[in-house]
């Protein structure tokens, strides 16, 4: 086996199309020519047979008129026809009922072409070749005529017809080849034009391609390319915005780290050093949390889940294993933990489900003062799974519930540390799973309730 992978086979759509069209054209022309020739040959045989019969009838009528009824009893034989070249195409004999040869043309033998010949057509061998034979008696059956015609005469005419067909093919087929070649190249010219437009573009040029003059058949390709350009442009804009926002948000914890490091370097006693080290530890934790949030946000972008087929899982069973940890965290900050997990099946990635719920619970833990409560619940309704996280904190005013889903947005006056990314991550994961996301007030108009509804998976 070769160490290097075999190169993929390259093929040309234009050459393939040209080959198919030319093969079909030449094949159809050839078959048509053969069928026309066979049909013309059949019709020509019928015409030759008809002409042979008509000639026999005319000669028989002339013979009856020339000799009269009494002349058949004469004992002498009549002379031969002296018409030139009759023997090349037609030989005939006129016989009496008693077997006497009354008349024949030059080249015809003295013996009957066929003994006791019946009326009608037949084939016979004469002079080392095949001849068409026709015989007929007159009405009183006193005189019989036998006429023969060489098959070479018929073949000569059929051959001339075949040669003309071949000559016509030699004239027309090259014209058809040129016409097909021109038509295929004319059609592919538009593809080449669009390929040139795309190849000459700069990396940042994502303007849509114009489909005004494009053939109808390549419009789907152009629309698909334009949709791709649009998605790429949106992705670049999001990445640029993400990079700018991340740099802006990381500047604050990095500045804090730098300040604490300077304080540590200038510390005059152990107490100042311990305070600076604590500040460094807090700054590192904040930066680490922000980086983790940024990574989660990047992974949760809906575009990274295009065409993903998530497995079907039970929300209750998936969340049950991590509820003990969240309950411990809630009780550690003085919040009453409540949970009501009922079976709810949906197409969900379990790891991303945990990230989504963790962000909601961390927000609730951060902003809900003690004593308070935190509730996690899930279930199904009308075949759709739902998930809720509810707290008794200050909630979010209705006019800001859309804005808080944007990255790095924080309510004015928020005194808790945070990056403003938690709800953005939740929204991205919800969008990636085609789930609806709703923010509302909790029980009795207090706190915040976040509800997600997943599409039916069946």
C-alpha cells in the first residue's frame, strides 16, 4: 500500500456534459440513419416488387394482343427481343400452356426460370447471383409470363441512398458538434464570470453576488453563496465585537492585579503584604472567572451548533446529579433551596444544559440577599419540555429584560462583581437548541423567574 494518500480524482463538468451531449447526438443520429435506411430499403423493395408485377402484366397484355388467340397453336417459336441492356435489369419469358417458349428477351435462358411456377413472387439463383422472380397466367390460363430482376440492381440503389446518408452525416455532425460546443461554453461562461468575481475579491469583501443576469439553474448556488457571505460577515462582526469587549473587560482585572502587585512590592509590613496578596488572589479569581465565561460564551454561539442533532435526554435525570452541589452553595449563602424535577424529554446537550442552569443559579446566588429562596423546576406540557429557575432577589425591571441578554450588559447600580455574560450564555444555548427564553417576575411580583421551553422532540 502506498504511504501517501491517493489524490482525489478530478473531473470536468464541461467535458462530461460535452461528452454526453455529443455521444447522444451521434448515437441518436446513427440509430435514426439506420432506421431510415432500413425503412427506405423495405419501401424500395415493395416498390421494386410492384414495378416488377406491373411490368409483367403489361408484357402479358401486349403478348395477348400481338399474337391473338389463334396464334398460340403455331408450332414455330417467336424471335427474341433486341432491346439493349434489358438483360442488365430485367429478363422475361412467355410460355404457352403446353410448355412452348413463345417469347423471351435477350439474355433469358431457353429453359423456364422456374418449372411449374405458381403465380406471385419468389427468389431464385441465376447466373451465380440472386434474382427476384414473378410469374402470372392470363385469365384463360393459356399464356404465362415469368419475369426476373437481379438483386444487384436493388442493392445498387440502396447503396447510393446509404452513401448519401453518410455524406449528409459527415456534413451535419461536425456542425452539430460545433453548435453543442458553443452552447455548452456559452452556458459555462456565466459560471466562469462568477468564479472570476469571487477569486478577485479581497478577503474582507463579503458583498452579495448579483444574480440579475445569472441563468435560472445557478440561482440556488448564488443564493447559497450569498447566505454564506452573510453568515461569514456576521461571524466576523461578532468576533471583532467579542474581541473588543473581551479586551475591555479584561483590562479592569488586569489593572487590579497590577495595582496589587505594586502594593505588594512596596509593602512595609506583613499586614500590607497579606492585604496585597488577598487582592491578587481576588483579582486572579475574577480574571479566571471572566475567561471561563468568555470561553463558555464562545462555545455557546448558535452558529457553532448549526445542523447539530442533539440527543434526547430527560431534563430531570440530567439535573438531579448536580442539584446536591447547587443546594450546598445556596444553603452556604443563606438561601432556601427548592426543587421540583419532573420527567421532561427534550433534545438537549447535557453538558450545555448544565452550563445554562449553572449560570442562572450563579446569578441568583450573587444577587439574592439572605434570607431568600432559590427554586429549580422542570416538567413537560403539551409535549414540550420546560425548565425554570426562580429566585426571591431584586429581579430585573421589565424595560431591561431584553438588554440584559446582551453580552457585557449590567444594570446600573449593581454592587455585585460580575462580567455581564451569564444571561448572554443562557440565551446562546437556548437559541442553539431552538428553545424559547422568557424573563418575568417571580411569585407575588418579586424576584426573577427565567423559563425555557424546548421544542417537541418526537
